[in-house]
C-alpha cells in the first residue's frame, strides 16, 4: 500500500519513497527535561508513536532515534535556582517522561541519544563548518554564518532579508550578523562546560540534533519529525548546518505535529497555563488521551479542553462496550433450529482493517480511520438491536466471519492505533478509580432493569427504550447481550 505524507519542506502531500529499500531512517525531536511533562509534549510523542506504528504496519523496517536535550539554559537556570546539579534536574524529569511513555503505551525508539553523551560528535561537526567557512569563532562562542547558506528559510518559507532582530533571534554584538546562531557557547560562571579547540563551553541548541543524526544515520535521513513550533529556527538551523557540512540533502520528509492550546490559549509553564501529565492521570484513564489525539489528525492544531476529554471518555466507553458485546456474539453457534436466522450482519468486517489502513496511509489520518470504525459500531449496534427484538440468531456465515476476522481487527487496533489495551471488564473496573461515577444506587439500577426486562417480554419496545434513556441520562449505559443485559457507569 502506498503511503503519503504532508512534507513541510515542499509544502504538499507526497508519496513516501525511502532512500533505501531495506530500512527507513527516522529522527524525532525530544524534550528538554527541566519541568513537568504536559499535554502539549505528549501530543508530539503520540504523533511519533502513530507514525512508527503505521510504518511498521505498512511493512517498513525502522531505525528510529529521539534525542534528550540534557544541557540547556533552562536546565542550568533551574539547577542553579535549586542548588543542585544539571544531572539531578535531568534525571528527575527524564524519569517522569519515561513513566509517561509506559503509562500511555508509547513505544520507545532504538536510540535516545543525549547531548552530554554526544560532545565529541558535536565538536567534530562544528570544526567541519569552521573549515568550510560556514562558521566562525567570536569572543562569545562559535557561530553559524546564516547568509552563507543560500537556501536558509526553505523549510519555514522565510525570506532571509525579511528576518528581523528580536523574537527567536539571538542578539549578540560579537556576531557578524544578527541572524547568525550559536554552535558553541563559551562558559559563563555557574555553567556546566566541556573543553573544545576554541575554548571551554557547551553546545548551542541547534547543533546537537545534526550531530546526533549524522552520528547514528550518516548524511541523510528519510523522516525528521517534531512539533510545529520547531520549524523555525530549530529545524531551519539543522538543515543549514547539516547541508553546509555535508553538501547533501539532510532529510527527505519533514513532518510536524500541530500545536496544542488549552482553552484557546498557548500552554506555558511560565504562566502555569498547562495540564501536567501527572495531573491528567489523576482524573482520567491513560487511554482516553490517546483517543483525544487520534480524533484530530496529527498535523492539525488541537485546542485541549476537559469537556473534550469527557466526550472522548464516553467514546472510549462506547468502543469497549461494543467489544464486549461482539466478543459474546463471536462465541455463539448457529445450531438452534428453533430460531430464525437473521440477515447477515458482519459482512463488512473483513474489509474494515484495510479501509482503516488506507486512511492512515493518507498522511496518518487517524480521525478518518476512527470515523470508519465508529460508523461500523453504529451500524452493527443497530442491527444487533433489531436482532434482539426479533429473537433471531446470527447466520453461520456471520459466526465464521467473527471467529476469523474479529480477533484480527482487535489486534490491529491495539498494535496500530494503540487502543484496546485492556479487556472490556478490566477497563470498566479501572473507571472505579476515578471520580466519574453516577450517584444512582445499584439497587435503583437493578430495579429499572427488571422493569425494562418485563417491558421487553411484553414487546413494549417504547417503554424499554424510555427506561434505557432514563438510565443513560443518569450516567448508566446498558447493553443487551446474548447472556443478558449488562450495565456500566461511565460518568
């Protein structure tokens, strides 16, 4: 199956053609661990996860790296303010990140290089740039000559003469040009440093990724991915320094995840306007956040709200109830000669995975893949409801399809979309850990179900539906299954 990605470099959707038929080389920008991991960070990590899972599902072998920026101005400032080492700060927040990866079932790359472990490679790259006159030594550090790289701006679509001093441009009187960016910063009091041919110091932000990529993958890679906020100046600088050093294309495909806002405003640690992952997990099951992100294609902006989260929790409950129901039907047999067969219900099931795969092959369109699945759920639920009312049973063909294709669908959703990581009963049991329950008592629920059971025996479908809706309004979801009516409290 052919797969297409929107390539930020070209500004259009393109067929994915790896540089090598044997292996795809992929690099994703990681976090700078100086504070709590929040929803905005996790959206980018979920996008990496979906990309990796989709490529593997399409048959590609992937060599993947995601860096950890473990030395940075923000880390140094936080370490100094707390009177601890930079290593202490990094260890604290990398541990939090690792916990997030595990709790959210996010797959890890083969390589997680750190800046502090890549200093020789960084120094080597900087020296190459100096030798080729793309970089120069000043009294404050080593800088890249932006204007020497004629294609600077090709990723962000900025014109070099339109770039001004100010936002996101480092101002330093020792630079030849205001646009030039630091490759090596000479040490200041209270800062961590390493020795180099030009003086003690530490790497600039941009150079680390280029050095790590060249060290792991060589001159060129297939995919470079990160958050949209990194397009300029970070990724633009990566291209300039990498292609300046090698003379070869740096990355063929540039993918960028859309930004996450919180109730319409930018997430910011400085203003405390963000949702920390640890706070989210105190209120909601981990899997619901994956569904939130899958519901909006990775490249689109996402305005996070708790109302959105609650709505996706309901959807997740709907998925698990559907799985529970179909699981029971898949265990049925069609040997009851006293009942009539229904019309075939599950004829679309064998093609469902293919249709969802096609959606993901179109620039990881997870929202389209989910729409296909939810449409299937609605259709089957309606048909099963009619089946229950008429007392008919599944055809032999349906049961054969269920036994063959239902396990395949569940496995695909788990392996590629990362959902259905639990059995239905385990999921609903886990909900009891959260403050999501309705105040209606178990006795009231059972009394209502007995009343509804009597109505159904009398074929009073209107009353049966009314009771179902009354319970739903109180946060109780019921489902009729071959083994009887079941209920769960979702909210």
